[in-house]
């Protein structure tokens, strides 16, 4: 069988690459404590090292790559790196996740580099709440970035992490964005990454809340997405997605593997299992040896996450990439 498969028979062809652990925001749910110690420069993979790992994965059958962080747009020369990734034959989809703060200035360059679609994290449309949640007064910059992304023709998904009694009263406002814009607004169940475990609002509760606000008809859309349930409000330009890592986990269809900025492969977001490739790369491992190692790591991907069994992550989300 060609391609990468794990012991459960899942076909793994989506690689998420974190290019930095640094970020100009301090989102409460991502960096609890907010007092972060950054990786030293030599702990972070150089672009050549990242490109080598991506190329080897593509030879093994990976066809979708997402660049994330920390905040990926904060890493120097990110556009030329993205251009190099986009040119790797075999990659059908190159996407990026960003907090949007630098998007106005980067949108055009992203498009030119070969990125077709971006996910922008935005949890509130209220300026003072934004400052409280992200630790920075930058809502206007993010909104300007969204406009610019749309203007240059990037396809945009907005990721809202929904937290009970924090921003859950804004569900209807976010849904309303899809009436006027071709965005896909994705409501993501909050994952308690070692903090505030009582913030979860399930997708069913979100749907009830939208219905109470007057959005009674969510029309299901067909989609090849494995992680989101997609709907459209009647007449809307955009769509609404629900991502349910907690209430209805999608582990059985998981097709992804993660590479952290310090060179660890993480076969599951919600497991502490990880395998460093950095020292192997730096001690002269050949591509064929690297392939064998990668196949073995993928094969041992955990069957499903352990979040409900009081999993405590050894890494903050910002050190994984989401
Ligand atoms: N800085 C970029 C951004 O914010 O989009 C990329 C990295 S961020 C770690 C990637 C994604 O992880 C974001 O969409 C963020 O909302 C999500 N995330 C972080 N902590 C989370 C949590 N506890 N539960 C659910 N999603 C989380
Ligand atoms: Fe930074 Fe993204 Fe984490 Fe917010 S979610 S602190 S923007 S890495």
C-alpha cells in the first residue's frame, strides 16, 4: 500500500508545521500563565531543515501542509519559505493559520507565495474583550487583515474558540458575518489545555444558542472535511462550521501529524507522545533512514485522544501549533 498509514489503517497525508513558538499575542487559552519562556534560536529548526522534513514527508505521500506557530507571520523571511514549500511537487494544498495581526501587510505576499487559503483565529468582535483575551489591543488590525485577505482573493476561514461565559454570547454575531462575507466561520469547542476546564460549550449547545438568537435554519453542506460539520444560513455568502474535538471526537478519521518548531513529531495533538527529529537531522541521518523513522512514528499514532481522562499537555498550544 502506497502512502503513510498507522496501525489503525488511517491514511496520514496532512502535515502541520509550526515554524516558531513566538507570538505577539498571549491568548489566555493558548498560553495560560502568559509568562512564556521562548525556545532558544538553535532549538528551532532552520528553514532548510523544515523543508527537508516536508520534502521527505511529501515523498511518503503527504499532500497537504499547514504552516502554523506561535504566530507564523512573525518569523523572518516567512514568505520566501512559503514560496519554497509551495513549489514542492506533490503538495496540493498549502494553508496557513494566523492570528491576523500582520495580515494586512502580508496578504498580498501570501497569495503570491502560493498560499490559497488561510485560517484566521478571532474569538471576539468586542475591542475590550479582545484585549482581555489576546493580551493585545489589535482587533482593528485583525479586521483590516481580514478585509485585505478577501480583497486579494485568499479564501478565509475564521476560527473562533467558543468559551462559556467568556465569548459564547457572540455566537450570533459571528454567524452573521457569513451573511455578508464568503468566510467559513468555524466554532471550535474549547480544549482545556491544563487551564479553565469549565469553559466548554458543546456544538449542540452552540446550535441551540444560535436558534434562540433567530438562526433556526442551518442547512447542511456537503464537504470533504473530516473534522468540521458545515452548514449555511439561508442566503448567506459564507458557511458555518462546528469543530467538536470534545463532544464528538473525530479521531477515527484523523489524517494528520504535527511537526513542532523545535523539531518534534507529534502524532496526536492531545497526547504527550512526541519524537525529536532535530538531533537526527543534525547528526547526518540519510533521507531513507529518515523515511523509516517517520513511517514508524506514524504507525504508532495513538488510536484516540485522552483529553477526557484528565490529559495534561506538556506543551502549551503555542508550542504545538494548534
Ligand atoms: N497564532 C496562530 C493563530 O492564533 O491562529 C497559529 C497558532 S494557534 C496555537 C492555532 C490555533 O490553536 C488557533 O486557532 C487557536 O485558536 C487554537 N487554540 C489554541 N488554544 C486552544 C484551546 N485551548 N482550545 C481550542 N483551540 C485552541
Ligand atoms: Fe498566539 Fe495563536 Fe496562541 Fe493566540 S492562539 S497566543 S495568537 S499562538
